[in-house]
């Protein structure tokens, strides 16, 4: 999802890439020492449903008609699929408000140093901060460098 998102692809391309990557992983095969046989069929539109959530994240769920045979003879059938990307919107909103509330009494010089500190502290989360004053009101913008989403927090006067 992130790879297609970074390329500026549309939702259809993101879904296509996700299915392709998922089926490539299935096609690579499975092997575990205590299993006699493992069969996992590729997914299609009927076995893997992709749902876009309101925060822009993606959830995938479904069922694969797989079969597993353990060396002791026990068998299991089917694999339930349920995966999603942890929503970052809530995290970004929280950080935007937190940075905004801390920056309320800062001047331009202090604000620039604070912005640098935030960018260093949250670089590992791939978040980018911009702080600036507009007519004595602090504005904070956070960009998600994975997917290009942005959250802004500014004072209401």
C-alpha cells in the first residue's frame, strides 16, 4: 500500500499491487518441519476483500481454501484473513494538537528550533512537521511521509 501510495497511484492501483504482492508471497510456497503438506491457493476478488476506511487506511479480509497436514496425520482446512494498517490519523491529530499547544507562546526563532526538534524526534515515525505564525496564530502541519496524508491544527480566534 505504501509503495503504491508513494508513487501517487490511485486506489485501484494500490489494490492491484496489494493483491499481486499477496499472491507472490503465496506462490513462493510454505515449508515447516512438522508439516507433511501445506496448500494455500492464490487469492482473488472473492477470497480477499479490500475495504477503504474513512481515515484513508485499508483493511483486507476474507478466506482461503487452504489445507494443512501435520506429520502426525492431523489436518486443518481454511485460513481466515483479516489485516489492516494501523490508522495513523489519530496519532497525527494528537501530535498536531500537542505541538500546537506547546508552541502557543513561542516567537519565530523559538518556533523554528521547536520544529527542528519535532522533526528529529518523530523522523522514525516518518512524520514531518511544519510550524509557522500567521498573524500571531500558530499553525502546525504534519505530513505522513509514507502515504502523503496531512493534518493541520491552528488556533481559532
